[in-house]
C-alpha cells in the first residue's frame, strides 16, 4: 500500500484546519480563546458540510454543534475566571 506524501498530508491539514493570526491584545487568555474559537468554527463548518452533503441528518448536526457550543462556552467561562 502506498503511503501518502507527507507534504500532501500537511497541505490537506492546513487547508482543512486553517489558522489565522490573532489581531488583538496578546495575552495568554486571549490567545487561548482565539484558538478555541477557531477550532469551534472549523468543526462547525465541517459538520455543516456533512449535513449539506447528506452524510448526517439535520438532527445529528444540531446535536453535534450544540455539544461543541457547550464545550466552547465552558472553556470561555474558564478563561474568564482565570484572568
């Protein structure tokens, strides 16, 4: 079996999980929040694409996004309490 080209895999990972530079005041809490927000947005986009493509039901998409939102909100609350 042929192994995937590492550079092709890295390109695919960068494409699917794009990260953008943080533009605000640089603090540990702000950077962590930004990373969590970007991860949340990336996962929601993938879930929406799966639902649009018919791979998962609207109910499943809603459930997954709701779960992600609850985790994101809890992490944001923890970051606020730390600072």
